C-alpha cells in the first residue's frame, strides 16, 4: 500500500515538472517572438548605426523608412545599452523640418517648448498623440472610401461600356 502513494507522488511530480518545462518553453518562445518583432539598432560612439537584424550599418534615412513601414525597433547605445530611440526619432524630425517644407511653424514649436515644465506637460503629449491617432484613422477611412469610389466608378464604366456595345449589337 505504501507503494501506490509513492507512485502517484512520482506521477504528480513528473506532471508538475512537465508543466514547468512547457511554461518555461512558452515564456522563451514569447520572449524570442518579442525580440524578433522588435528590431535592435545599435549606435556606436562614432555615430554609426548598426542593424542587428540585417547585420549591416544603416543610415538615418533607412531608419526613417523603418518608421514609415511601421516596423518596431529600438535604438540602443552600443556601450551602455541606454535607449536612444526617442533621440534618434527627434533627429529624423529635425532633418525633415530643415530639409524642405516644414510641418511645424515657429509659433507651434514655441508653444510646444512652453509646455515643458508646465503643469500640463504630461497631458500635452497624450493630447498630441490622441489627435495624431484620430487624424491617421480619418486618413485611413478616407483612403478606403477613395478606393471604394474608384471601384464603383470602374464598375459603372464597365456597365456603360457593356450597354453601349449591346446597343450596337456587339458582345462585350
């Protein structure tokens, strides 16, 4: 009789160990999927940027392309590991602002600067982010509507062409 509890104890321990192994593997899988989803760019002291996914040096314009494509990435200092993503994104904005037609007027930039240290500083970032998301959503909807309009116009033209050809006894 003493053997049965020991056997069931052993089975329970084995099941617990199997569950722990599965949970560990699942956690490792989630971590590796997360690391695959987020690209790591290393910034070296010589200001060069190294993409660890493609194993090559990249330029600021290539980082901008990642942003435009919606790729998730993080920029880390090669020595300290410090997150430099925001700094690099601000650098891209600065280059865009000075390259051509700026998006921000001097008045807008001055007002943004005035919010630093102000009681509303924390709310300003959330406000801007919310409004940009709304703008992007509206732009997306307009793009879909435009595609629908084009499809409807094309369909209407095909119907009219078929009617025209039928009127003259021709098959479309």
